[in-house]
């Protein structure tokens, strides 16, 4: 990979002057730093001019938080609450940061659809040249419906069904990321029956601790994902000798919301070692898939996209294979907020509760992972702040969006849960028979409803009461 990159991009989200409250409130600044660099030249060279350009995504005008040019107050008035709001420009900029940092080096950025699978967002990314990482037939069909190119799709996941394999082969996807010996046999049998050749990549489990939440750690020996090095060697030999299989790549994904580049370095070392063995044995692969996993700055600073790509540049110097990456969270997380309204304020001797109309069924991350996401008043008030637990109406003690948040609140106030663009609506449910919320995409001064709010009748449209005579 020796081509010259036109620019390397740093995407940095910076906190505003106050974290939780105050009239100055919160602004998210996306800083894009352009510089000339070799496609995989070391990040430590430090050569070349730097130009810093500041662009805004969520910021305040006259004290009111806006998404690009549209106030969140206006969005709430038009589309109601709870409501997810996404910035199209922020999504485009994040994808562009990856593409620019990799420059002319052979690469494919496959957006991880599971992070946010709304058709409009997939369409935005497809138009900007993204490929896609899917883990189900539903995600694959979403990509096709949104205008994505199947030949730029990699199919991951440990439980691919025969129906999914058949459809993926019919569409001509880029590659199956294989997670087990049994799966490889199923793909081989299906491809042979259909008289097709299945492109495959073995997902290697490098036994690397990503230092993230155990529920989103995928690169350890005890995780269900991928195979160990010894098994991978054997599967590659099997694939190379099978008429219906074409081993085209090697794959690794060690987890999500990773805040340290060291685990990425370790996993790359592991892959390169195996790649050398395979090449020596006559198995010539065409791409190296490093998965995704780069974290974002919810509360703790995350590596920038440029720093992450810098690690890859260092490790892959001289490597001629096409590079595939599968970012999801780092593309969409900071581009979205969950907009919610304060219903009631409940104060006890022990706690101040702000009961809002959004709940764990709308945003599961805090309840599932204990995840921390910034919560801001859309229009901050003057006054004495209290530490509030922001809780929803669902009948679970785990139903909270944030705890001990210093805010000046009154009933009816709008709140924005920041960093909600990834694993927000995608993980939503209708628990407690609560309809799923609306989704709005903002571009400049325009807002578009890209996901209709479910109605009550939608909740039971698929259900049937058996005919008494048939019971």
C-alpha cells in the first residue's frame, strides 16, 4: 500500500464549557484537520502543513440547542417526543474522515449496519461510497433497498442460516466472514448446490482483551466469535482445496467502544503472523479486514480516527492487500441525540427524580451496559442546579437514562441525550407496549422524518386471537 493520501482527517468531539448545565450549555465541535501524508506512512513523521477547520454539529443559538440549522425545540414541536434526531453532515464527515485518512491506499469502509440501520442513513452512506457490514438477512435487504451495492457488502455473524447464505450468494456479496468450522461447511455445501463459488474470510479470534465492557468484547478466547489460530490454519487449507470456496481475506474484530489503540496493534500483529504463514503455504489472500471497534468520547476521550488509522499505517507498511474496516459507532454515535420531555419532578430525601417520556425501551444502553451518555437541557435555565436521576415510565428500576446529572429543571423542559446515534433506535423495543419513537434527519436548515412514530395499533397489528372453535 504505497499510494499517496490527499489528506488525513482528525475527527474530534470537544466538550463545551460546562458538562451538565448552565446557560452556556453544550456545543459539539467537529474539528477536521487536513494534512498531506503517505497512505500508510507513519503518523510520527509530523511532516506537511496543517490546516484546522471547525465545523459545528450540535450547538446553541440564543441559548437553544440546534442540530445543524434546526432547533431541537422546533423538532419537538413538529414531531413530538421522544424522538431521535440525526445530523446528516456529521455522518458524512465521519465517513469522510476514514476515507481521507486512508487516501489512495486500496480500502473499503464497510459501515456496520447494526449501529443504526435506518434506510435514510444507509442511503446517505451508500451515496458517499461506503460498503456495509451486515449480520443478518434483514440488514442485507435493508442495504439493497437503500441503494447499497451488494458487491461492497461483507456478511458477519455467528449464526448464518441457509436462507441467508443463499440470498447473499445470489446477490454476489463481497465476502462471508466465517466464524466457525460448521458455518464454513454450510457455506460450502450451499454454494456447491447452487453451482456458485463463495468468497470467504476466516474471522480470527486473537485472544486480545479490548478493555471494554464484557458484553461488547469479542476478541477473547471465551467469546463466541471467530476461531483460534490453529483452527484458522486448518479452515484455510480446507477452503483452498474446495471447488466451491474462494478464500479471499482474513478477518478480525475484537470488540466495540475501544478507547486504547494498543489492542488494535496486538490484533494486527496476530493477523500479520498468520497471513505470512498462509502466503508461504501458497494461499494468496486479497484483503485484510480489521473489523471496527473504535470508541467515541461519551465521557472519556477516545482515540481520533486519525490516531486509529495511524496505528494501521504503522503496522501495515509495505502490505499490498486491500484494507477493509467495519466502523459503526464512530460513524453515527455522535451524530445523534434522543430528544425527550420532562413529565414530572419527584423529590425525596435521597434522590431527585426527573421522570421523562423516553425510557429504556427507547435507549437501552444505560440499562444494559451501565453506559454513560451526556444529558443536556435543550434550553438551559438560570437557577440552582440539583443532581437528578433521569428516569423513564417503564416499570423497571433499571429504567434510567442517566443518574446524578446536575441540571436546573422544570416540568415540561426538553432534554437531549447526547451521543445517541448508535445503538439507540437500533436496539429499541416496544416493551411495556410503548410504540417506538420517530426519527428525524437534519441537513442544514431542513429536517426530514425518516422513521415514523409507531401507533398503538402497530403494536398488535401482527397478533391474532385464536378462533375459539379452533382452540
